C-alpha cells in the first residue's frame, strides 16, 4: 500500500539525507539509510515513519555521488544573470532561433535593421549570441560592433580601426606574406582613431570610405555594423553637435 509521507517526516528526512549525502559525502543508499534511522524519534507521532521514505535501488548501476549530480562538462557558467549573452555564450543561448533567422534574413536584404524592445527583453543577446554568431560562422561577413557611449564618433572610429587591424593581420597570415604587419604604438593608434573620428564627423562620405576600404580586401564579403545600446546617443552623449554629425 502506498502511503503519503507527512510533511514533518519529509522535512526531517530531507535534512538528514542532505547532511549525509551532500555535506559528508557518503554514498547515496548509505545516506538514505542513516536519514531513515533519524526518523525513529518520530515513530510515536507517526507510526512506521522510518519506513515511508523509500528510494528503490538498482543493483546493476553505480549510484551517483553528490558531486556527480552537479558536474558540468564545462567550467563556464551558463547563467549570465542581468548581463546580455555575448557571442562566446552562444552555446548556452536558446529559444530565439526563429527571431535570429528573421534577423539574418533582414540584414541580408535591408541596409538598416533596428531591433526594438523594452529594457531587459534580450535585444543585445539575440543580436550577439544569435545573429552575430551565425554570420561569423558563415564566414562571409565582416562584423564591427560598438557602443556609442558619451563619445559616439570616437567609439565608432575605435571599432573601425580595430577591424582594419584584424583584417590586415588575417590577410598577412593567410597569404604567408614576408612583410610583417605594422605594429602601431599606443600613441600612434590613438592618433589614428582621433583622425578617423574627425573625418567621420566632418566628411559627408567618411564612413562609406572606411567601409569601402575594409571590403576592398575581399569584395565577396559584406560588412555588418552593430550599434549596441543605441539609446546612449541621447542618454550619454551631451554634445548635440557630435550627435548631429553622427547621424549625417
């Protein structure tokens, strides 16, 4: 006859079982046996209480230890908490496959795609762990991402300079060139970023010229420019002239 375990009995059993199994590291069935023995003190109130909690034993299998139950195949935590999933977190990102495919189709057919939603709804996650990861794996697209911050032109220039350096280094290794890629000092790199930021703000086709230069390495490639946290143009950028130049 199957008996329902009273709450008090279940709570005492679970507490004693976890102490023996998780804290003391004892084998599963040994921990069950010891926890049931602790229930003898409740026999007057609940007759046969120590006989009610039962775990059926399979003699053909080795019972898992507490550590075995919690072991993961990777040391990387799959939980991002309040942070967005990044491209490197794609293996833990699930449930947005349909929307990711919609984004892929959209960026391949439209010059501008806006992902709009309330704060915390997962916009950045689906872009980076979904869209960007898929396009990167396909290998036919340069991907440049940045956050406007308080200095949108400078931050955009920084991302573009980084992309140009990445392309040059990759081209060098792929072609086996005997000419070493130039290594910019921090001062030279900062000067290049500042110059590019100035061009982006003053030249009408400044961004187009940079994009054409990046794509000239391989005409079969496309370029995806991702502006994450686009609202920072209004929430962080206090320079109205820079904001206007950014949209030019």
